[in-house]
C-alpha cells in the first residue's frame, strides 16, 4: 500500500508538472497563432495591376519600447517578449514583403543618453529581426526625436543613421512609390531642419511627377485640450494618389 501511494504521488506530481509546461507553451508561444490566423491578405482581381503581383505590406505603429528612465525591468521584459512573439508569428504566418512602423518606436528616444539609446536599438533589433528579403522601414515619431521644439540635428541624425532613413525619402517596391515624411519637420517656421526637409520634398515631388501610384506615409499628432488636462494621440496617415489614365 505504501508503494502504491508513493507511485500515485509521483504520478500526480508529474501530471501537474506536465500540465504547467503545456499551459506555459500555449500561453507564451501558441496563443498568438489563433489571433493572427484570423487575419489574411485581401483578395484582388487578377487584372487589377495588369499582371503585376500584389505587394504585401504590414503596418505597425507606436511600439514604444520602454527606456531606462520610466521603464521597469520586469515591465520591459514582459512587454517585449509579447511583442517579439506577436511579430515573429505574424512574419511566419503572413509573410509580408515590407513592414512599416509608423513612428514612436522608442518611448524615451527624445531624451535618452547615447548609452541608453544603444541599448534601446539593440533590443529593437532583437524583437523585430526579420529575413533579409523582407524590408523593414521605420518612420520618425515624436517620442523618437521629440516634438518640433525638442527636435535637434543630433537626435534626428542618430535615428536616421540607425534606421537608414531620412526625413523625406522615396521607397519603391513592385511599382509602388512610398513617400516617407518626418511630420516633426513640417512645422512651417523655416527653421533649418524644416527648411531642409521641405526642399527635399520639393525635389521628390519633381521626381514623382509621372508616377502612377504614390502612397504618402507620415504621422500626425492630435492634441485634445480638456480644461487643465492635455491629451495627445497620434494618427498614422497613409494617403494614396493615383494618376487617372487618359
């Protein structure tokens, strides 16, 4: 009887341990698949682009990787693990050819020190690693370099250097032209950064004069002032222009 009781005890312990492992695997790995499998690419007519294969582009926004000042280590660990698993699962299931992140990649980029910035960039590259044949494009957000009055050449150039972007740039894939614009430099006060970006945009507009399909990608900051509280929201803007066929 004693031996049987001991065997039952070990069997129950093993079953409990196995159950915990299965729950962990499901909650930390498998749970993302049912959610992402609900998404699919829209079906297009075969003659919609005259035989040109469709471009699969995935749009994300406001990843807000926590920084060294406000980010608690456990909060960062949990958030970034979930973000990484969701992104990597989406890549495997949807297999996009391009991924756009519409600004505010970092939460504290506007005031992070060079050391903290390097750590944030390292974690970003780990979370959003991707195959070489897939293009990941980052748009500048106010949390990355600050609002217009906080923006500086130093913060702007270190973002552009890491993500290989500029404040005004054209990216072309399968005949689709994406115009990327830093909305923080659209203040219109003729400051050196704004003037530089406006000149770049003018040059790009000349180059795109005969383009069939142009998509503008930028961010717009929406401020809602209610009594003594100010609420700031950000909207990613995707504008599409198509030249009419005559």
